[in-house]
């Protein structure tokens, strides 16, 4: 426990130092954050007023569905219980609105042509594929995905999934959507290119969310982040020895980039590792590049991934 406390202090100190270096003044950035609580409107509106809702939110009511579909949803016991659980957490959305405003200001600071979207909160019946959707001028946030890891709603869900079903991770999930739209895709299928691509995303999210802890950015627990730090040199050595960096086998993505309860080295260490460890290394590489070059974050996001790696001067830290 004592070692963990010391580690967290050091991580906090390092993160704070980096944040201070990247701190920007967004007080004069002009944005307007418009949040509409569709979830509250839908589940509290009398059935006879359904037509008013359809007129106000035509994009949420596909014409192919008859009114009976929406009436049944408004009366459905399970959905009303889900709404009640959501209201326990998000009856007041003031703090989240402030976080969204700060996020939008930081995006606009770096990308002046950015136009903040209208924010629509709703329930998706815990559809992870739709937890945050950015569609042109609309940003949809499924609040029922972010009720807290201990929520009874997620009782049967895997721990590696529900550990990020929290209020704290909501703003990270939103920032991720913007990062994914800003960073151009790559045709390079090599493992090193894939992890640098993910590293760009994490670096940009952190630039937008300087007050969010690094472990929250990547979606790790404190123990998982500590494990990654302590194991950095050994894992990098493993990647080099296995000649994975320029390997294009899609199985490497499944083992080290995609969501999973742990990363798959096919070793005893697997049980202790967090999933997506490749993303963590990509982040380290991009951070190393930004620290060792004069290139700004905007320019780095559109650079060739191989060029970033070759000029990053990345060296894993030995514990």
C-alpha cells in the first residue's frame, strides 16, 4: 500500500508538471453550451403529448416506427426503472455542463473553426456502441452508460467494461469522439502505426482535458496504470524480441489494442495486465515525440505515424 501511495504521488506530480507546461488560457474563448435533457422529457411527458416531442426532436423518432412503439417505451417498466436510476445520478447536470463547456473551449482554442454541437442526453438501454455519438451539429450522450461501476444496472457486466461506466469517464468518452473525428485515419496496418494512432488520440484527449488524471484518460484503474508503468521496459523488450512492431497481423490488435479484460502475451503475466496495453505504449511514444520536438499538438495529429515513432526518441523507463 505504501508503495502504491508513493507511486500515485509521483504520477500526480509528473502529470501536474506536464499539465502546467500545456496550460492554455481559454477564458476568452467564446462558446455556448446547449444541453437538452431528452431523457427527462421523454419519460416524464404524458402520452397525449407525444406529438409535441416528435415535432421538437424529429431526428429521434424514425417515421418507420408507429406511435405505439414510443408509447410502449414511455410506459415500459424496465425503461422507467432505468430512467429512475439515471435520475439518481444525473438529476442535476450542472457539473457535467461545466465540463462540456471547458472541453469545447479547449477544442476551439486549438481548432478555431470548431462549432460546438447541441448536446442531447438520452437513454440507450445500455448500448455501449451508442454511449456517445457525434453527428454533425448534434452530440448524443447515453447517460445510462455512466451510472457508476457499482450500479446494479451493470451487475452482470464484465469488470473491465463497467470500471469506466462512471461520471468521471463521461467527459473522456465525449472528448474521444472529437479526437477520433479530428485525427485522420491511416492506411498503415503495422502494429507500430496502429498503436501510435491510438496514442495520438490519447494525447489529444489529454490536451483537451488537462484536469483529468492520466489513468482516467486511458480508462485504467490506479493499479492497472501502476502495472503499466512498472512493466514498461519488459513489455517493450517483448514487442521487439517478437518482431511485432512492423507486423501487420490483425491478431495483434485483438491482443493489445482492443477492449479486453487483459492483454494477451500468452504468459503468466497476462492475469495481471490491463487490456489495451498497446494504446498505452502509443501514448508514451507520442508524448515522447512532443517532448523532444518543436512540433505542436495540431501538427502532430496529422503527421505520419512512422515519422512520429522514428523521431520520438522513445526509451522505456526501467523501474
